[in-house]
């Protein structure tokens, strides 16, 4: 559980805004994908349910929250594999970037840069970060970022699959470093959760020619 608190002081008037979002990490499937269940108030969202939909559903059922959204950071099977089963179970909307939707990848709501998603009392902002796929996104919250397969603790997502691009990835890593503040918690699509330090994403540019 994470609790973050922002305090603004306007003279004698003390305004305190509390963000309260619970983020549960579940590692699912053969490629050990990180699926995240976000809960704010009575509302839940599932990020990247790549596999093991039953396990994810049980985790959510235990919280009593209502699932409004299934959000995919991109369209690879290890991130979307559980979409259909969870949608039929919870009636939630599937959200994925428009460029990664189509064919067998279904979107109720195609995402784009700057979209704001309300989840209970919290909000996620969509940041387009193409490179791993053409429609890869990061999702920015109050003091955290969900980075999909764009940025990991020890590297960046591969660019040699369909829709991948070295030059797009380089621009996305530069963008991440511009827009992500120092110290936010990064929840990647695989591997360990980590704290962002300025310059971290730029360290990989040399590998992208
Ligand atoms: Zn991927």
C-alpha cells in the first residue's frame, strides 16, 4: 500500500490534498509480466492482465472494488492475454492506444496523448511513448508512473518487433526524462519496481544509435 500526501500552504489557509491509491503487483504468465491492480475508493483498474485471469480476478474480488477499466500499455500477448476473460467477468472497458488496437486487439476506448482517466479519487494521464510498439504508452499518476515495456529498472523494451523503432524509442526515453519528476515510483511491465532518478532514461540512448 502507498499513501502520498501533498500539502499546499496558502497563508493561514492550509489545504491538504491526499491521494490514496492502492497498487497491487501480480506477476503473470510465462514471460513474468507485471500486472497491476489499481484501487482507489470503490473503483479498480487492471493494467496489463497478460495471463492468469483467474488469479487476477480473485485478487480483485478480495477487495470488493468494481473494475471499470482494463488498460494495456501496449498490444503484446503477454500484456493483453487476459483482457477478454476479465472483460466478460467484470464488464470493464478495454483501453489501449489507437495505434496498438485493431485486428485481434480490441479497444472499447482508444487512448491518445494527454487523455485523463479517472479511477475513483485518482487520475492517470496517458503519455505516448512509441518505440517498443507504435502505440506504447506510459500512465502517469499522482507520484508514480506505469511504464509498460518502455522503461525497466535495468534497460528499455526491445525495438526489433513489429511496430518497434529505435528512433521512436530514443525520443520516448528523452520525453520520459522530461516529464517524469525525480523520485516518482516506476512500475514497469517486467522486473522490479524502482524510483526514478533524473537522467535514468537517457542512460540508454547510446544503445539506440
Ligand atoms: Zn512488450
